[in-house]
């Protein structure tokens, strides 16, 4: 094995051990009965948007290729970084709506600091009271949830 091959394996083993040390996260039942904890905070204050290391896309109901969906999710999160978080108005629902009729994208977000967030994005028609074309809802490993408006994409 070459020195480069050994370095590659060491990097992979390092990532695997770091992931294992971070512990398991349950996003499936997060949010049940949890009080709104992000009052007065913006998306960027809760989720370090520039610190997102990886997006694991679980659902995309678009005709776009995966690379474009992932690019658009990152763009939407950057565009909404200053958006205030508000209490989710669908508290009786479970967080991830895999197979649900009203979600466009669902993803798990992993940050460089080891935080894990769940993200669901719905069309404005499902949440007309939120400014912007889409509404995102975020949950963290502690079960805290909040939603935010995503501004329309700027014409470039």
C-alpha cells in the first residue's frame, strides 16, 4: 500500500471514530411536548449555516438532479440565515414526514461541530402566513423545533 493509500485510510478511520464518538441522535420523536426554546433567535443563531458539513437528503419531490436539490437547500438556508424562528404550528405532527404529501425536501444536517439537525421544507401554499416562497422547519437532537420563512430566490 502506498503512503497516499495509508493516509486515505487513516482519514476514513478518523472520521468513523469521530462519528461514533458523537453518539446516536433520535430525530424521529423529537419535538413531542417540547416547549418553544428559540424565541427571539434567528436561523443562523441556532444553526451555523456556514458550518454545515454535510446534508443527507432524505426526500426531494422535484424533478431536479440531486446535486441541484442539495445546492438549492444550501442556498435557501443561506438566504434565510437572518430569518426569525417561530413556533411550529403543526406540533401534533412528527418531525420528519417521509412520504407526507406536503413536504418538498427533507434532510438531516450535520455540522462541523458535531450537531445534528432535521430539516423539512414545504411550499408557501402550505404555510401562507410565512413570508417567502417556502417555509423551513428545523429540529435539533434535544427535540427543540422552530420554523422560518425562506425568501424567494433572487433573479441572477
